C-alpha cells in the first residue's frame, strides 16, 4: 500500500537531518497536517514552529540560510507562495539564499478546504523568481528525488504536491533526474505533456484515446517545470506535431505557457497546441474526482478532448 506524500515528505526530512546537521525545518503551525511532529520531537534543535505567519517564516529561513543552514519550510501552496511572495523574491532569491519550500495541497488537491486554500497560481509565481527551481510531484519517487535535489541545489527551490497518496508511476530502480522530463509512453500522433497529479490521468487518457482513434499517444512527465527539459520537449513535439499540456494549475503562467514559450523559441511548427487546466477560474469545494472533472483534467475529460482533436 502506498504512503501519503506528506509522510514521505516527513521521512525525507528525517533522512536528510540524520545525514546533515545543518538541515532546519520550519512550519507555520501545520505539523499535524504534514506529519512533521516526529521530526520536531527527534530533532528539537533543528525545528522551528513559526506560527501562522508565513512571511515571517520565509524571513527566518533566509536568516538561517545566511548563517549556513539549509531550511525546509512548509505551508499550503497558496500560503507558502502567494501570501509571502515578496519575502521569497527579496529575502530569498534576490539575497542569494538557499530556501526549500514545500507547498502542499497544490491545486485541486486542497479539495474540501475550498477556493481560499486552492493554489492555481503558485507555479506561475515561482517561475518568475530568477533561477528558482519549480517541481510538480507526480509520485513518491519524484518527491524523494526533489527533496534530495533541494538540499544539494542552492537557491530557491519550490516543490508543489498533494499531501495524500498518488498511484506509483516509477519503480525503485527508475532514474529520476530533476530538470529532466521522463517519456513514459511512446507515440506518433499526439504528445501529452503533464505534471503532478495529472500524469497518471494522462496515462489513463492515452489508453482511451488510442482505443477511440487507433492513433498512438506519447506521454511525458514534466515534473520539473523550471528548468524545463527543452531537448525532450522539442524532440517529441517534432515527432508528433500535436501537443496538449495538462496541469493542476491555471493555464496562464504554468506548465502550458512554459512549454509554449520553449516550442516557439525553438522554432517548432505544430499542427496543433492546446493547454488543459484551470481556465480563468477560482477554486471551489469538492471531492478530488469532482474537481478534476470540473477543471477538465480528469482522464475522461483529457481523453474526450484529445479524441475530438485527433478525429477532426
């Protein structure tokens, strides 16, 4: 049985702290929701509860970085980015500090917490921080790789993820390299580029599309949205001539825009390009299945859209 990603996150913090005494974990009074209580008990000198004051938490993390610590901070994705963006940009990025931010309950995975807690803009905001790394977690293996990378890679690193479990995409032996996408499925007629929770739905949709159309679909897990794997992206886009991006995020400023920009800059001529995701909408309360369907990112909605595209 798979573990919830908040548990994996907490386990990785424990592992990193056991290996490196400069690891610091900062929470905004959310230890219970992200399973870091055990860390606080095991490493009391490496833990700070900053209270519900996210901007101050980023400032504290920046100060810790300035004296040689490697801080990992956490809150809901909206509060870890939008609420304290100026501090991330200036105290973190501009000052050249090393801050690792875990934004949990990304996008529709906030479910019944509703629109106030549902970040559809966090990827876009963090892409605008110069030299920041932005990762959208698609399974446990990607989260583990992302956190190891975050410790080693100095700068602002943003990891967005659900707190709950996700279906496994990778095995223990699969190589996950941050900054490199993974071609999960070969195809000749359409390329679906997905990130985060949308990757599994994209794989399911590809099977439905092929059954509906008789055409073949490539699927890429673009877990690292910044820096983008331009080489893989361009190669697959040129092969199929049709690209559809799928993201648990606003289509403005997220994965789709990043992909479109790189394809245009690379001079790739396409038959079609489309972005599936949140379309000028705010969040709402609902189950995960309801929300994925409402925002057009469920396997069925992806398959319907792409079947129509390939049948035209």
